[in-house]
């Protein structure tokens, strides 16, 4: 099969979950055209000058430095004035959990244009984004394709958010969790617990509103919003995934990395090289949050006990939660009590 005839590849993850690394490995393949964050709200105002200055070396995000700008693949897709042709800012976080039956012809047309642009160059289209865990079913129904989901230890993922604070104010990544949770159809219980209400107006206005509301909130509130979105997102994403990659294992276990590279080749026809992948450096606990207590409270608020204890893809999520939020041997097992588990750890068969 020629590269341009391969199905599109979608890489789905949360923020700070190694999606930039995965994207860079696909981008390194000559017959691939890999789009970076094609749902990002900044695409609505993108300019050639913006493309040129947005590089890993200057981002401050600790991304692998490949030299080229992140958004170079959009250069030929720009409108004359500014912005990527066909892109609308609402694509970013509006309807983050997009029902697979929903009609959105503008979003379909935009994605069709990205896929067609790659194929016109004889290359396989790859779209990697942190904003799509809740819409994989919608994408699959319209574009088929291969869907790869990345998952990370939730505590380390949130600490990565927090580590980027330059002052005691929430980062962009934290603020997005508040916006997503406040608008999630199945997130009402968690939103009520944190005093969140759905915002109005454009995305920047909604982000500004939650920044104003939560700029001095304790770090545990930020983690609570994050863990709610984490659980809701993976409960939506995992059943739709063709392949799940545990990024905590990818750099720590060479055999695991080789196995996942083989599976990617079988699934997509693209041969990627993970030989340079290194273990994720752990972030120390600088704020001393009762992580398990906050997670249990959110499980309760969202009514997720049946979902988390179900057999099948949810077992992967349970395994990550159980590993990141271990039981305290000195206290009764509140986590296991809430989830109705008799044993410790993950249910049998959980694997990523």
C-alpha cells in the first residue's frame, strides 16, 4: 500500500502525556505528514511568523528538540490574512466529549482538508492532539483510521502541569481541566463538588473566567478537576482505541517499546523508532496533596464506581489509578471499599 493510501493515524492523549514525543517519532518518517495539535485554538490566528517562532527550543515545555517549528506542516494551509483554512476555534474544547452521532460538517471539512493535503504529497496523514480523548468515536465513525491512545500515571501527569507554574497561579493546562469539567455532560457531579459552572463566550473568555475564579484555589482543587477529566476522558477513549501505549513504560522497558513499535507498524504501515525513548523523570511531591482522597471523592461525585470496575478496556484505567494512588497499609482501604474490590491492585487482565 502506498503511503497516501494508508488510513489516517490519530494519536490521542491528555496534556503532558508524551504526545509530542510520539508525534515527533512519526514526523521523522519521510513518507508521513504529521500535524501537531490540529485542534489547538491558536490555529484560528496562526501566522507565518507565529509558525517560525513556535519551536521546542523556545517553548519552555521540556519537549524533544527536533529543530523544526511545531506547526510547519500547516504552512501551506494558511488563509491569506491569518489562521488555518477551515479551522474554527470552537473545535478546540467546545464539545470535548463529542457524541459520535453529532453532526459537525465544518469540523469534518477541516479534517478532510488536512488528510487530503497529506495525501496530495504522497504521504500518510498523522494527527496528534491533546484535545481528542472525548471524540474518538466521532472521528472513527467519519474517518475510520487507526487510533492510538496514550496514558500516563495521573499523579505524575498532574505534577507535570503544576511544575510549569512560574508563580502560584494555575497553568493553562490546569485551567483547561476546569473548562472541560464544567461543560462535560457526565461531569455535573464533579463540577458541583468544585463549585464550577459552565462558562459563556469564546474559549479565551471561559479560560479567563476560571482563572479569575480559581487563581488562588488550593492545589488539591486543581488536582480534583484534573482527575475527574482524566477518568471521564479515558472511560470514553479506551473502548475506541486500536492501541493503547503506557508512556510510563515506553521509556523504561525497551522490550515494551519494541513491541509497541511493531504493533504500530502492523496497524498503520508506518515504522517508527523508539530507541531514543528515555524514562520520564518523576516529579517530586511539592504540594503534599492527599491524592487518593481527592480521587475517591471524585469517583463518588461522578458516580463512576460501576464504570471503573467493569471488565474490558476500563481495566487499563483502573490499573493506572491503582498504581498511582496506592493503598495505605496503616489505614482501612477506602479506595478498595469505594470501588468494591476485594483485592489490591488492578483487576486481572488489565494491560496497556
